[in-house]
C-alpha cells in the first residue's frame, strides 16, 4: 500500500522531463511477441502497468532483461498461448496482447476482463473484429478460446473508435496473405507509435492518425530497437499542476503536437504557454478562469485528462461544466475533492464545478489512476496536509511522480506500507 503525503500551497517551479508513454509502451511490449526474436525498447516508463505487461510476457515464456528505461525482450522461446487469468485480471489493458498471440500462433486462450474502476469496458469490438477475420471464438467455458487455421484479411468497420480494439486488430492482421482495412479506427497518437514500431520491424501498416488503417500482411518480422514516444497525459498533468498552483514550469522531452486540445483549454483558463517542438513553458495567472469542456476521442479533449482538469477547476473563478463522453464511471474523485472543500455537483455524465478560493488538506482515497493524479493536484493547492491513500493506483501510470514533483518545489512524500 502506498500513501502520498503533501504539504500544500507551494507553487510548481522549475523544469521536468517527460517519461515514455504508458499507452504506447503497453501495445508495443505486447507486439514484441510477433518477431519471435529480440527487441530492444528504449524510454519505457517505469510504472506498474508496464511491469504487469512484462509479467504476462514472462509467464508466456519470454526472456526479459531490464536496465533503467531500456528493456530487451526475447520472444523466441514462448511456449504457451494461454494468458494467465490472474495476471490478466490485474490489468485490463492486457487484452491487447491477444491480437499478437493470435497472429503468431493462430490460437489464444484468455479470460474475459471484468468491470473496472472507470467503467464496464467490454471487449465486444475486439471479439467482433477477430470473428470477422475468420477466428473462431468460443466463449462457452468461462475462458475465451480463439482458434483458426488462417487469419483472413478483410474489411472491418468499428462501431466506435476504440483504442484497444484498433490496436488488437492491427496486431492480429500483420501476417495475413492480403490487405486488411479497418475503418472508424481510433486516431490517438499511440496508434501511430505502434504503426511506426511495427513498420520498423518490417510490417506494412498505413493510415494511423487518420480514421482508416490498412495492413498488408507480411511473412515475418525482424529484430529491432525502438524508442517509445513521450507520454502526453503526463505532460498535461504537470502543466495542469503548474496552472492550479499558480506556478511556472518548463516541460521538456515532450511532443507538443499531441497535446493541442489540452493546451487550448489551459490558455482559455488564463495560462500563458510558450511552445517549441519538444519543450513547453507555462506561466499560470494569479487566478484561473472557469471553463467548460467535454471528453472525446482524439483529437478531442482526452478522457485521461478529465479528472486532473476537474481538480484544477475546483479553484478557478466562476462555474465550469465538464462532460465525460468516453467512460461512464469517471467522476470517482469528486467525493474526495468535496472533502477538501470543492463544490461539485454531478448530473449524469456531466458535473458542475463552482470554483472556490481555497481547498484544505485532509485524508482522501484514490479510486483510479487519473482520479489519484487529480487528488495530488488538489493536495498541491490545498492549505495544510493532504494524505492520499491507495496511491498504488497512481503508480500504475506515473513514472516517479514523487521525485519529479520534489524537484519542482513540491513538498511531497511517498510512504510504502507493508500489509501482512
Ligand atoms: C485506452 C487507454 C485509456 C484511455 C482510453 C480512451 C490504453 C492502455 N488505455 O483504453 O488510458 O482512457 O483508451 O482514450 O491505451 N468499448 C466498448 N467495446 C469494446 C471496446 C471499448 O464498448 O470492445 C468502449 C469502452 O467501454 C469505453 C470506450 O469504448 O467506453 C472507449 O474504450 P477504448 O477506446 O477501447 O479504451 P481502452 O483501449 O480500454
């Protein structure tokens, strides 16, 4: 069990380097299964979710060597195609490994991921796509077993631009003997990173970043080295902390093109932003202005930034409205923010935030990754001491956040408690 303790009312000041993207690293680690050889990955974030994905690969028989942010994965000796259900249940996004296993072995067995902290997150779009490609999916035993003699290149129209389904269907298509076309795909930058990774291995994927992706099957893939792109949500999180604390930060090693919807909203709330290709500076106003926003698939405002922004708006001047359109259960931090003095009312998928001048520190509990990050923001702003329990959620997605915030003038301590 991890706790974060923050003594608030310090402003973020200084410079921070952004880590590799969690949501790029996860599908790319899964894709290392495809070449049946060695892959060197650089700039891999040191977070619990990447650890979880590596555990699954190890369990399948991969050999993994890790040195700081560099990981070498050798998938030549994989000796099974069933994903351990305990490991899979730990991390919902593990479902993106299924496409890679199916592509390599033409069979995979895995458990159906249950509901999770931010919503039901079904995988019907993944399954529908697999079936369209000629894979026989049997769900009758409690496990899902996928099998086929040959994966058929085909045309797939997604009902919704799901990030995970887009990635899974790209992965499953790499070795077909023809062209697969997937329409209404997710356009998130992480999909482009996966495309670049696969193409460097020798795959033929095109269209990532647009709403149609084409994959021409190849016979085999080669061993490569690849550097994971910067995390756009971590970038947005540090900028938002700076904005709400009234601070002034420089964020380095990021990709500014990926966070335009976030920058636009920060400017609307009164921040000044200086933008270079891989570097950003933000100067916060004396008091932020209230703004309205809604979450949408990329290039709309990212759902993964919703909670942190909501937390920021609790101290903005005026009334803000936030609408969550992607996940049905993403306002879990509201009750905790209210304990700190925030004035928020939730109405279905929207909430109305009446900005207050000050939050006060108390004991709060993280209920999910981004909601936990929202509580860190509130703790930075609040008067007094904030204790955030269930900090393990935060470690799923933020690489060394305590160290980075300390370097930015924030009084934060991480406490690891051992539970017997
Ligand atoms: C990915 C990201 C997550 C981000 C989300 C949306 C990773 C590891 N995680 O999650 O951080 O918040 O994209 O940007 O990249 N849905 C279905 N059926 C499906 C698949 C999805 O109904 O088969 C629904 C989900 O319940 C959700 C919506 O579609 O309401 C979006 O989900 P999806 O884009 O698939 O998100 P993930 O890939 O799970």
